[in-house]
């Protein structure tokens, strides 16, 4: 198992799926591809997975026993840090491994808007990183934490499930807490964090009303709160924050949110023109008087119009990001239209994309995966191994 994870890291994969009696599947450039022959059956796979669960500790075992699934993070020599999900199902115990970034990248390395760097200058308020699952939110959150860590002598408290990127102490002092291991819940951790003189609070995910309420309270009372949400756009993010509350409370929530919200970045990963990597296209909604008015007055349906004319406020539509990538030759027109919310806003008059220097002869993603990882699979499991059940 460790050999497979190491090969996946070397091949530039983001995820590894392991199920008894089926080939291992590796995700690279958003494509999930089978690699090699079928793995041993469920019984043998469980024996191979359980040592990793032992490393995670009793809290991870207890979750698996109670709920049938568990999430944890581990460090594997050669493969680096991994976010792991084990879940029981018809095919037995299945493992899903997310290969976490080794070092927090800079926002510039991620290709995100320079306006996002202003987050490090905020002393209070709410900043939200959103996007669908698997679109790089964790990496962007890590980049923001690292930016603050390098910029200010603050006290940063993170609440995560699990801890994915371990941050060293630079200018700031960082306390990282994992739900289930160090604290019972996001809400409990936030309630405690407010008594610990924090400057910046990082919330791995805003999942429920209690956590959102506590996050807005923290942002209102002089703390910078940076959180993530699995929502497809900036507008949906704001809607979701409000809709978590009952209708009778939403007027007050809109007023509170308008006073606290500093910035929302919503990102999606798109394949570059050479098919060699995924790059970020971002929508940026910045806090300003027109936006706060729309939130207070329950007129978020006017947000697309504000985004269209919001360049003076530092706002960026996802179509603006895609047009920029298109003009720089990093993506092609079909890709830009595919990932746009409004394909009509894609400018076909941009500079014709030019393939990256390494693109000639580049293998399709599935072939890349197979070449890098097939040897590890075969060496571990042999060829044509029968199911042990």
C-alpha cells in the first residue's frame, strides 16, 4: 500500500482509491483511471488498510465502528501527508487517499487574483474560500494561512477535520486542532478558541448553523475568520450562509453577515491547453457598500449585475479569470466555455493558445498514471491474483 501511494505522489496524482477485488484507481488531472490488475479481495485489503488506521489512533477507529466511515490524516514516508477516508460498504472496507500538498504554495504560484493577498491585511471580518469538492480549496486555505504566518506576529488557531497541512511557526504562533482528536466539534473548538486570545481563526469547513453563527460572532468581535465551504459559486456561498438559519432569523443574519463579510473567493480547476496540469479559475467577491446593501436588502439576485461592473471594487467574475487564461494561451476556448457560468461571456478574440513546451508527445493522463504506478501495483499484488473471499 505504501509503495502504491509513493508512486501516486511521483506521478502527480491527487487521489488513490482502493477497493477489494478491483484495480486501484488513481486520479490525475481530474480523471479517475484504473491501474493494473484487480487487487486482492476485501478480506486481504482490510488487513492491508488496518495498519494505517492503527497509526491514526483510537478516535479514528471509534468513528469507523460507530458510523461505518472515518476521516483522518497520516504521514507516509515517500508519499508525504495524506487525508484518508475509510468506509464500509458492499465490497468491504474501501480506502480513499488524498495526497495533500507537501508545502503551502503562494497565492501567486496558484495563479489566484492578487486582490486575495489583501486577506493578510485584514484585522477582522470573514473571508470564505468556496468551490465544489476537489477543486483546491484546501490548498488555497493553506496558502492563505501561510501568507498570514509570514506577514504578521499573530496568534492563529485552526480547526480542521482532519489536519491536512502542518504549518511551521514563522512570524505567527499557530495552534492546529483536529475535530475528533483534540476537540469534539467545530462549534466546541470555536467556542473555546475565542477565550484564547486569537487574532486569526481558520475553520476547515462551515458545515452547520452553529458553526456559522460562531464564525460570524468571532468576525464581528475583532477576529479575522477564514473558512471554507463546498458551494459552487460566490453567490451560492452567501445564499447558503443565510439559508442555514430559519426564516424568522434571516433578516438579522443578513445584517450580521453584511457587517462581517470581507471577501469570497470561489474557484474551480481547469485543464491547461497541454493537458499536463490543472490551473485555477477564480471568482472574487469583495466586501463593499453595494454588496453589503444587496445582502441586507435580500437582493442577491442582483449580484451577477454587480459582478459585471464591480472591477472598481476588485470583483472578478469566473468568466474574467477564464478570459485571462485564454488570452495568455493557458487554456483553449472550448475549455473556457465548458467551465464558465455564462459561456456567452467568453471572449473568442483572445490570443490563440500556445502549447506548453513540454506538450509535444505528452501522454494522455491515463497513460501517465499507468506508466508511473503500474509497476508498484504489479510488484505488490502480482498478476491475476484471485479474490481471497
